[in-house]
C-alpha cells in the first residue's frame, strides 16, 4: 500500500509533511463535499493547481520498483491512497485506487465519470456534456470509498505473505486499517518511510529512508 510519500521524490509535496500540499489550503476544509457545495470554483482552483503540479511529475525509482515486483511476483496487488496517477504512468497494472483519481471527473447530476488530463482546465468549474457541474473523481473526507474497494483490498491483504506499507503517515481511515489488518492476517509487514508512523512500533520491519532509494535496494 502506498501513500503520498512514494511520490515525494517525483516532486509532489506530501499532504502533511513540510511544505505539504495541504499547508496553504487546509485540505480537511477543501477536500470535502461541504466545501465543494459551498464554493465549487474555490475547490476546483485547488485541484486545478494540484493537477498542474502533478502533470510535471514523472514516476521515480520507487514506482518503477513496484512495477518490477508486479511483473515477477504472481499475486501482487498494488493498493494506493494516491490520486496522482504516477503508478499508472510507471506501468503498474492492477491498482486499487482507494481514494480515486485526480485525472477523472464525475458529473454531480448524471453521474457520468470520464478521464480529463487538461492542465490548466479551460473552464472552472468544468461541466458535463449534460450541463451538470463536474467534480474531481476523488474520495473526499466524509465520503465512502468506492463500492467494494475496501473488501477487495482486504481480500488481497488477507492472502499476502508480505505487506509493504510505503510512504504513508497511516493517519487516514479506513485505508490505514489495512496495516493492522495485515498483521492479524499473518503477513510480514514492512514499513518504508522517512519518518516514524503510528504503526512503526508494530510492524515486523521498519526501513527508515526514502522509498526511491530503499525500494530498488529491496527489489
Ligand atoms: C470515510 C483524496 C465514512 C482527496 C483523501 C477521526 C478518527 C479516525 C477517522 C476519522 C476521524 N474523523 C474523520 C475520520 C474519517 C476520515 C479520516 O480518516 N480522517 C483523518 C484525517 C483522521 N476518513 C474519511 O473521511 C474517509 N471516508 O471514513 O467515510 C463513510 C462511510 C459510509 C458512508 C459515508 C461515510 C475518506 C478518506 C479519504 C479522504 N481523501 N484524498 C484528495 O487527495 O484531494 S485523503 C489524503 O490523505 C490522500 O488520499 C492521501 O493519500 C491520504 C493519506 O495521506 P498520506 O498518503 O499518508 O500522505 P501524508 O502526507 O499524510 O504522509 C506522507 C508520508 O510519507 C509521511 O509518513 C512521510 O514521512 C512519508 N514520506 C515523505 N517522503 C517520503 C516518505 N516516505 C518514503 N519516501 C519518501 N521520499
Ligand atoms: Zn452529466
């Protein structure tokens, strides 16, 4: 399972680190349905800014090491909390995107859901062909994860011999619950993170350092 830390070395600031994405924008205030209902242009300004930032980023050796792992290890499943699409760009095949995808839009009226990689967006807020207001295809705070997503992730974790938890502060639920879930299911849990997390003391092996260096070495 990966978090924003795996994209840090691609130049995308993490959410809660120094200079994090959320510093200026207090994301808990913006990444919510209430904020969007109140001020769609403001929320879209933030996503437009993030999309432009992410569009310049390329996958780093950590993303690529996971692609190698997937090619060589049957039964590999990539679970990500990230919405930046760098795992897709790196060539990962099966990706469980717990929190959606910043490169997809969803219509708030007819429910249509489509890819859109335009940066910057020509019009803020964007609209659907049906005329309805479009929203980012991501999961906001207070919103449920996509149907069946956690079940599928838990299924993969329950069958895992090894669970790598990479570049996440493990502070957002239910995603973070996959770490204790993996332990209970008997997987060897390896944490790869530059810093401590609430689970560092409970994992089998905590590798302290940047994923872009440690993952290729582990591979
Ligand atoms: C839900 C998409 C219910 C949007 C995101 C109180 C207690 C517990 C839970 C809650 C609570 N109050 C509310 C909740 C629930 C809430 C939650 O967990 N809140 C948190 C803040 C406490 N969760 C929800 O609301 C979820 N939904 O519960 O719904 C429900 C059920 C049914 C019906 C209705 C409702 C939805 C959560 C999803 C929110 N959306 N993103 C967007 O991106 O705009 S979350 C956001 O945080 C991102 O997705 C991100 O991936 C995620 C987690 O952050 P991280 O990836 O871990 O990033 P972070 O910056 O935190 O950490 C980076 C890490 O990398 C650090 O550890 C750092 O040390 C490390 N690092 C840095 N550089 C490197 C590195 N590691 C390795 N190498 C490096 N180079
Ligand atoms: Zn529509």
